[in-house]
């Protein structure tokens, strides 16, 4: 099984690669902030490939402060919704991981 590993506020996380999600790692580190607080972790949006996509910071879901600095966005699509997840450092693909595994379905339920 393959995982995408990355950091959020200094902690290591991973997302399991499955056929249900298309995940694209980028080094995009700018987006438009929203004035309204749609949820605890939606911070703004970005126009990516002609689509307006929510940018999320899931730090609060893991008891961390919101990220002040980030290095890239992971664009995640499951055919019903697309969102961009902020991360630090560089993402990498590995066969096994000891990192905290993020359940993407639980994140989607937060929208």
C-alpha cells in the first residue's frame, strides 16, 4: 500500500493512496483568504485549473494551532468534492508509514 507523507505544524502525517481519491501534490503556497468563517479549517480558496477550490488547514482537528507558514498544497478529489490541504516540507510517497494516517472521508464530512 502506498502513502503520501507530509508534515503539519511539525508533526508527521500520511494519506493512504486509494482508487477513490486523486491526490496531486504541488508547491503552491499562496491562496485567497476568505472573510467568512465557513468552518474551523476552511481558510480560503484558490482557482486551480479553472475550478474554485477550498483551501483547508486541518491542524485544529489534531489539537494544533493553525499553520502560519506552509510549503505546498495537496489537491484531493473524490469525484464529489475537491479541496486543497496545506502542508509543510516536501511530500513523499512511501510503501509503509508509521505516521498518523488521515481519514479523508472524515475531513470531507467537515465541509
